[in-house]
């Protein structure tokens, strides 16, 4: 069960009889409210560092009449270094301290299943002669291996914490498997599969957003043909088939999570669920310069892309139809799904349930490929 720690300490600091004290009257109130994420996601833990999604937040306040030096610390015992922040809180004010302890890579590399570790944290105040421990807590948190995408977690106060943008770490355009896939896809950009490859000068090549004309309709075809080449390479060259595994399931403490295979693993296994297929094709599209999107609905994920370099229009593909249907059918179904849920996607009331993750945008925010 998630814990919330609200600490209100009354520090009875008697003024010393002669010099050396703080001069603070008795009954100084120093308060600390500590909130932490109840999940530790290894897949994008390093990406969280520096973003507005810390693992812990200390809200420290000083209700006294003079400044107070306060120190906050935290660590995942046996899994991270200790994180320490020291600062001064002015009288009648508060400050927010965020921490994400640096992990010990040699300890996390071998975690392959959900593992429980202890999060140890505390707050100290300087009383004029030394640091006095106000409070410390040790609480269990769940550590998730690198192949687990946590779409949504909970903090220690029971609030939902959306983490959808971090699916971008699973989109890996620079992996060797994706480069090999693109080489194969080039062979499927052939008039034998669609005569338009010659019409659009895309024969045996994937050019990204290089269409020379100004027709929105023609540009859309130009881009879709490249997606078709990737789809056909997976369907005919790699024999990828859809496997129906749970897309997103509830985990401990209300996590909303999904195991996602990286592109090389989906290719090796010759299978992909909807999330695997979405990140696989998104990786290939990003590699050739086409802007990919990951579309997420409750219990379903699929891929979309910008039809041209303006970013005004997108198309979608139902990746679960790999192995059973032609590209044209998967393309039609993907766009139909996108249209069906478009109002929900653009309705802020459902923004945590129906949304489109713009991989180009999250890259600008610092969500980089895991490899």
C-alpha cells in the first residue's frame, strides 16, 4: 500500500545560556511533506532525471522567525547511490526539493522480473551545533525491468501519474535490427508490389519527407507507400504475426503496465502484440525521417505518422493485422479507428485514456531511445 508521509515537527530549541546558538525561540515549526512514486521504472528511469517527474518530492516549510538549514536524503537501498540536498528555508516560506537517486547500473542490469526494494528517505535540520534527524522512513517500492512500459503509476498520495510520453524510449530507430529492416523494406518498395513506387520515384528507396510536389493528397500517398514497404517487409520478409497478449494490465498498487519487446526481439520471435508492432514500425519510420506517433486507447496501441513535413495531418495503421491482411486493409482499419476516437483524443476529460504520443515532440522534451 502506498504511504504518504506528512511530518510536522515542533523543535523545542532552548537558547543557550552563552553564545553559539541559533537564537531561535522555543517551539519552532518545521514541516515536511514527502511524496514519492511507488514504481521504479528501469526502462526510462534515466530519462526521468531532469524532467518534471521526480521519484521523490520534499515540500519543506519553515514557520519560524529565522532561516533554517534543512537537509533531505533518499536512496533505493542496495540499488542506488544516496541522493542528498541541503538548503536554507527562509522564515515563513517553503521550498520544493526533487530527488531521483542515481542507480547502480551493476545492480539493475540483471533485474528481469518485478522486484521489491526499500526506499529509504529522511529530513534533517541544523540546530546550531549539528544535524538533527526530524524523520526517516523506509518503504517498499516495486522496481520494473527494462522491458516493462508503465503507462500510468500512482504516487504515495494515491494520485494517478501519467507516464505515456516515456513510450518514446522503446522507439529505437538506431538499433541494428531496424537498419536491417529498412534494407529489406527497400526491396519491397518495388513496382511488383505496387506500381506507384515507379510513379512516385520511390523504387527500392525510402526517402522520408522528400516529395517534390505540393499536393497534400499526393504527399500522403508518397509517405504511405514507404509505410507499406515496411509493412510488407515485416509481413513477407520476416513473417511477423500478431500474438494476442494483454496490452495493458493493472499491476501492483494500480500500475497500468505493458511488457514491450524491442524491435530486435519481435523480429527474432517473429511475433508482435499491438504495442510491439507499433514501436517496431514507429522505429522504422523515425529512422527514415517520417514522424511517428503512438496511439493509445484502453487495452490497445497502434501506430500513426505525419503524412507530410507540415505536421498538420496524420494517418494510422492497425499493426495487429500483420500476418493476416494486406497493407491496404490495415491502413483502412487504422484510419477508421483514429477517426472513431478522434473526439475522445481531443477531449481533455479523457486525456489520460485516449491520446496520441508524438515521438518527435517527446524527443524534443528529452525522451530518447533506450538504445
